[in-house]
C-alpha cells in the first residue's frame, strides 16, 4: 500500500546542538535504510520549511505506523498520513 506522509519537525529550542545533531544523524541513517529497502519510496523537502513530503510503500497501515514511531525524530514531529491508490491516468506500472 502507498501512503503520502507529511512530516514537520519541531526540535525544542533548548535542545543542545550536539544532541540534535546526533538524533538527525540517526534519522538520516534510518531513512536511508528504509529507502534502500524500497519502503520509503520518495522524500522531498518542502521549500522554506523543516518539513518533508514522502511516499511510503508498505504492506499495510500497521507497518507504516510502526516505521513512523521508530523515527528518531518522531517525538519532535507533526505527521499527517493519507492513503493513496492508483490514478486511472497513471502511465507507471509501479503505482500500486
Ligand atoms: O529532515 C526531515 O525532513 C526529517 C527527517 C526525515 C528524513 C530525515 O532524514 O529527516
């Protein structure tokens, strides 16, 4: 199943810079692992914001839920999820 996920990060202003850098490095490694596994299919920065729009390709909503809760930045994120389905005009074979 495909899901569009919008993540907005709000790191507390009083978090030490080194702590924030450590969490961000873990987040990057986890994100790239999921991208390599094909579960995190796309990630785009929303220009001007500490937000991304991502497409996840997972078995079901429960798998997505578990992946999102494991994000190192999860405690500092607002997350919005929308389920996607194939558009009838799509020319791509992998849009399902
Ligand atoms: O920077 C972000 O948008 C938040 C998060 C998502 C992937 C990653 O490496 O960091």
